[in-house]
């Protein structure tokens, strides 16, 4: 048995409780704040080329993303969101961009570290 007496068990429980309190206390400041922001740019980029099985030509792949800007405490920050999918053509990637320039999007940021943000999809 790990705990041979009640004192060891008490210290173990106290240690677990302290860890839990520190963990919860540290997370309290990490609440994300929602913002409604306009998209300032949308982009399609060629990110890689792969050898096609059908021919010797390379098959380019494309990704889509958006850029947004927000202000917290007088400081301006820029955030980006790239969709993880790869597309076979730039046109296909443009069709997949859910948000157009000027459209309002929901963004979350960390008040303790406002440079960290993410798109709330």
C-alpha cells in the first residue's frame, strides 16, 4: 500500500488540492473575449507541388485563408485563419473561402495575451 499512515494520505490530498487550485486560478485569466470584426483580406496561395501519378508534371495545391485586424487597449493586432484543406485549383480554393472582405466574423482573443486569437467558426 502506498499510504502507510493517515498523515501521508493527508499530505497527498493536500498536494492534489493545491495543484487543482493553482490550475484553476491560472485558467481564470484565460477567458476568451468575443469580437465581431470585418475580414480585411482573403487569400489563396500555392503551397506545394506533388508529382502526379498520371504524368511527369507537378500538380500544384492551393490553400485558402483570411486576415482580420482588431484593437485591444489601443494596440492593433492582426490575426489569420487558414483552412487546412488543400485544393486543386485557385478557383476551387476561392470558392471555399467562407468569408468575403468586409463580412463580419466572430473572433475570440485572450485578454491576458491579446495577440493570441482565433476564428470562432
